[in-house]
């Protein structure tokens, strides 16, 4: 366990990182998935945004945040003045996890072990990008980055410093907003927008 949790040696280019990701067998999720979904965006990005894991659309396209949660993220980011293309956008877990149900694939949350195994790759991405700020969206991102996924709603909107000193701004995951009933959603979405505006302002 200790060896698996160790900080990986820094990679110095995207090709090596993506080749490693494509061949990853650290956990069984690769078997069912169509492909791995690496982080996307400039390696000199000042902002790194971390979600949970690819969904159905992301798995098919090989890009993060292109499905319903990604579309909501894009809308709110536009209102908040956060330029997605300037950020490095990635996930705590890099393969889609699902349960087949007829022709549909039902999203399943990654487990503790999967988050721990895939942390290796998030560490590699962090070493490569060395962002000035990390925006953690949701409990799985928090778990991967800090080891503690508890109390998301009490922590959101705040800055926490990670072990290496990198500031992390905590917010909710856009999928959470999609699940809320309308009155609560409007309120929660306004808070999410404020967090994205804060993130954009801090790296401006
Ligand atoms: N949700 C995530 O956390 N990441 C994606 O890439 C898509 C949906």
C-alpha cells in the first residue's frame, strides 16, 4: 500500500503521461471503459480543475466534461468569467465506472481503492502543470487531494492549502446541481457560480 501511495516521479511531457494512462492497470476499471480520459488543457495553466470521473459521454469521446455535467459547468463558467480553455481540467479517476443496464450504462461512483490507485495520475498531472490554484469540485476530488471527503458543504467556498502548499478552492460538483429540485438548484448554482468567479479572479 505504501509503495502505491508514494508520490510518483515527475513526468516531463504530456506524451509520456498519456501513454502511461492509456496502459494503466492499477485498478480494474480500464477493462470495461472505452478509453482513458486524461486531463485536458495547457500545461502552463495557472488553474487546475478536478472533477470526479468521466461519465458516459466522456468515455466515448475521450475528453473530460463534455456530457451534461460538463455542459452545465461550461454555462456557469461563462457567466463567472472563467475561461475553460485556459485551465487544466481533469478528474480524480480517469476511467468511467458503470453498471450495464440493458443498453444503458449507469454511472457508479468510484470507490476508495479506485480513488487511491488513480491518485498516482493526478499527482503526475499536478507535477506537470504545477498550478497556482486547484479548484476541487465535489467530494471525490476532495478525497483524492486531501484524503478527507467529509463536510463538503461546510468546506465549499473556502481555500485549503494542500500538503505541498498549493491553495485549493473547494466547491460542489456540477452533477450535484443537476440532481437538485429547481428552487434549491437556483440557490446552489448561484453559490457555484460565485466559487468559479472567485477561482477565475485568483488566477487572473
Ligand atoms: N463528471 C466528472 O466529474 N468529470 C467528467 O469529466 C464528467 C462528468
